[in-house]
């Protein structure tokens, strides 16, 4: 794994346009699903701290991707100390669901952070606090049109749409101004609980096909 600057994080999001969010009850299955996704061509992964023994999954994936171009982050970074523990486990970026100590600690550590926000006030506060990009969450509550509305007054704020984004929605969110989309269950399904990996490969192919159209 590499050290990642905020600018490099934004560049990666702009290039890849897809963040896979891993969350589940089985740390080995979470790590296995992450390896399968990278084999399929997904290059940005987030392991949520709401997963069972998430740091173990982070450490396993960090070792697995040590010589690859995959970027591994930690999600649901909320409490004081979360960012430091995740960095030490191998995460090169952090993701928060909201404003709070997780955002500030990540910034203080120099760890690129996608900070969760929903309202215009929260978007501005997150960006001013040093977020590398702002995670609009939950995006599906208002849909792609809301991203367009946010991008109008905040043209310089990189926005990432997260929450309820299906494969068929990807192009609409990216066309609306999202730098990338973050996807959990619509992509992962039951794989982080030890479920069907062939189905995971199929879903990954579908998401990547939509992303590639937007890259072009």
C-alpha cells in the first residue's frame, strides 16, 4: 500500500469512479470479497468499522494489496482514535458518515478523508474542515437531481454519492456531477457474510460496465 495525499485521492476517485464498501459479520469473508473485487477490476475499497473485527480485515487486505495499485480505506470512522487505528492497520484513506471527531482526526493525521454530509450547510462545513471529498449520504433519499443542485453552488467541492446506488443509477449520479459513487449492498450482496462469490463477480462486472461508459 502507499501513502496517499488528498489530491491523489481525488485523482483516484476521478479515474476509478467506484468505491466498493465492505461491511459484514465475517472478517475473513469480508477480506475474501475484497480480494475478489480487486481481481474483477475494482481498485478502491472501503472496509467499514461497523464490520465484525474490521481491523483484522483491513490488515489482511493491506498485506494482500501491498504490491498492487488497489487503494484501501476505512469507513464509519467516527470516534476519537478510529482514524489512527485504521491507518496503523493499513488504510490509506478514511470515510465518515457525518461530521465529527473522525473527520478532524483524519485531517490532523494527513489521512485523506471522504466526509459524510447531506445538507448544503454540512457540505460546506465538511469541505472547510479539510475533507478531500464530501460523501453525499444517503444519496438515494433525494436522487441524482440533488447532486446537480449541490454542485451548482459548490462547483469546486468534489462530491461522492453514497447510499442506495444501484448499478443502473451509476451513470445518472456521475452525469449529475458526482466524482464517484460508493456502493455497499447493491454490489456486495451477501459476499461479506460468506455468500455467493460468483454472484459478486457478476455484480462487479455490471457496475464496472456502467462506470466504463462514464469514463469514456
